[in-house]
């Protein structure tokens, strides 16, 4: 096959125009096919933003809910006075007013009121307790328990 009419040397431009004017003109009809995806995407984004605005949680509400949900943990503050409780032999469990603070030597918060508090150590099932004020506990740091018979 050859190149056809494109390789032929043509006549004048006037002949070319005459040929072009006589060619039938077909109109192209473009029908909208399918859904308008661009508009649907924009509307769904807008609906999501409006939903988030009206139904999303506020920062104040989330913080309040978090404090009411789980167990509360009281951490020792750096300015809270502490005393080290030690035992001979080491490793006795330390309790202040029935609250466990782990194995000796350990830090225990010093009560700041004038009332006597129960400070206990437990070693091999034997419990030794003393009733002390916060001032008496803080006077001797570390506060040492010598467990008899060990």
C-alpha cells in the first residue's frame, strides 16, 4: 500500500478549499455517561466536614470524660516530703496506713498532719508496726526497722 493522497502533489489551495467545502459535516453529540463523580466527591467531602463539625467531640468534653473513666492514680509530687524506709534485713514489704509501697528500701510520703500514722514492715509473714507522726518519721531519714530474730 502506498501513502495515498498525502504523497501526491496537489494542485492549488483553491482546489483544496473546494474539496473541503463539499465534504459532509458530521456533528458529534456528547452524552453525559454515568454519574457526575466530581460533584458526588465534593458533596460527600462537604457532608463529612459538616458531620464532624456538629457531631465531633469537643476538647473539653473529651478531657472531662477521660478523668471520670478509669482508676485514679495519685503520684508523689516533687515538693511532697518523702522519707526512705529501710529494713534489716533488706527486702521487707513497707506499708503506711495499710497502703503498700513495695520492698525496703523504698520512699514513703511523710504525712503533714499532727496525727499518728501506722508504719509497718512485713518480712517472712511477721509484721512489725510503729505509730509515728509525720515529724517523727521525717526526723530520721532513712527510717530503719531492725527485724528481731533475723
